[in-house]
C-alpha cells in the first residue's frame, strides 16, 4: 500500500491528495495531509477576502477530499526547523509532496520601507483573516490603522484590490463575514477616507481581474477616481482592441469611470498608474507620512522608464502588494533566483538528479502565479509523476501507521475531529457576538478549541 504525505492543506495540497485517492492506477493509496496550522484550506481560509463568500465556498470542495476515507488531516505539524526534519518525514512515508506555497513578500527595496505604518499587504490580509501568526507576532489593530487618514496601496494586482476594498468597507458590510472581532472593530472605527492604489506601469498591464476591479465601483458611499490623462499615457488605452480579453475589459472599465467623472461618497479610492515608489518619507514622529513616486513612461519594450519627475502622496498607512516569494525549506534544495524548489514534472531535483520519493506542487513548484484553479493541473502533473514512480517507491519499508510514529516523536497532531471542534467554537463565538461564524484569531484559542471535550 502506497503511503504518501502531503505537506500543506491549501488547494494545491488537497488537489494532490484528491488525485492520489481518486485514481485507479495504484489502488488503495493512503494520504496524510500535514499542515503547520491546526486549520485546513491554506489561503482559501487565510488569504481569500472575507467578503468573497463565493470563493470561500471552495472550502466545501476541499472538505470533501479531506473527509475521504483514505485521507487524513494532521494539523499542527511543523516540518523543518523546530519541527519534524524533512529527512525523518521521508522515512515515514513512501513519498512526500511539498505544497508549502510562497511564504514571504517581495520588498520594494526603497529607503523608508521599514518605517512604522508601512506593512506588507500580506500582513494586513493575515490580520483581517485571523491568521494566528499575526497575533503571535504582535501585529495588532492599532499598528495598522491608528491615526491613519490616508492610505497608499502599492501594487495593482488582486491582493491590492482586496486590501483597498476592505479599507473602504463599512461595518454593516463586514459584520456578516467571518472576520475576527478585533479586526472588525478596528476597521469600523477607521478614519481612513482616502485610499490610493498605485502601479508603476499602465492600466493595460495591471494584474487585477475585471471582476475584482468592478467591485470597487460598487462599494457603498465610496467614490472611485481615475485620471484620464494618466490612463492616456498607456499606448493601448486609445485602442484596446488588440489586447487580450481580460486586459481589454480592465481598460474599458477604467475608461468608463474616467468618463463618468466624480461621484459622491465619504470615502475616495484613487487608481493611479505610471508611478514608481522611490522612497517612503517620515512624518515628524518617525512614522511614515508620505510616499515619493517617480513618474514613469512606457519604454516600448513592455516595461517603463523613469522621467525624473516626482510626486509625494500623503499616507499614514502604506500597504505593499508587489508579489510573493517562496522560502527555503530545511532539507530541500532551493532555487534562490526563482524562489522555488528545482523539479522535473514535480519530481524534486537534487544537484540535477531526481530525488526518489520527493515531489512539489503549487507555488513552491511553479512560483506565485495563476489563480486557485491553476493548482489543479499543477497538482495533476505531480501526481502523474508520483504514480509512475510508485512501483519503485513501495519497495521501501515504512511504518504501518505513520501517525503512531509522529506521536512517538512527541508531536500531537490536530486530527479532523479537532478541526471540527474549532469550527464549533467559531460558530459559538459568532453566536455570542450576534454574528455568524467568527474566526478564532490566535494559537491559544485554536488549540484550546481543538483539545476541547469531544475532540481527540
């Protein structure tokens, strides 16, 4: 019987598990899905904005896989430093599939980036999504929003649109979500009224989807402002017919807003283009007070070039959303240039040679590209490689029950019943607050719930 460990319970990990147990080529495959967190679903739980209920409903699909009779969820298991060494994990299973994502943010690389009030958008998303590391690392509500009246979001991808939209949402719109209570209270009390989302290139090169973009125009009591002169700097703006469909639709939406002119609203979102951040400027208290941008222009090669003209935009809150990057996992090879694990069709490569029994899928395999659905064919390729290798892999003896071996190592995995106990606790918390489900925001409350009576 082939026993496989999948490290990571986000979409790529769950799709890998699904591919393994639903195929017929190698019958009886058993899969343990390990996660550092006591909760499954990865970025579907901790990255999708709380007001995107349709996307969050994907948890139901992932849940079906994790409840399969030959799939076992084991949360609270750290692989690597301060946890189970990758080499030991490899001894316990015939194969290990690493689906650990891209765990850190890219930096702007400009002076002042580390000023108080400047944050990665990922930190902000993790805070309003109740990621337990945020509370543990001290990212509290007042650190984000205290004293902020103007916000700058650097980046024009979907994450940038998400954080812009959440900043502009009111309490009535956010209360029905599963947002943690502290984040809801802080956002309800927020004094931010001016939000500028800024990209260094033009509207035809923005990475947000049209659906996400249009949502900004539907926010209650919020004015969306676009400068037609700034849009016109893009050569494709005058005639977007030659653009791919997604980019063409984006340009058409932006043109509609530019031609519509000002609307009423107590909050204002400004979409800015062809501005490159060059420095974050401090205020008199040593916090960020403004962002200095250099005006850019298209260089004719798909990029931009600086003009030497600058503009300072006031901001007491700066959220940097310029991409993700994978980090090395102890015991695995790593391509620092690409932020990925070297592989051949999902098979891990060590010094150019295939490492038997080691595989990757998701962002750590291909880099932080694509949407949630992109993980399905990515995982399928890896599973296909693993199954082709299965006849050789099963010859190696492994423990009959890896969970017993994990416990012998001193680990106390949160099994599915423990996760169900967390779900009940979050439902009870929501009911006590007059809301629906409300996420538990910290490690202690999650683990206490998982170990409550009725949980293992």
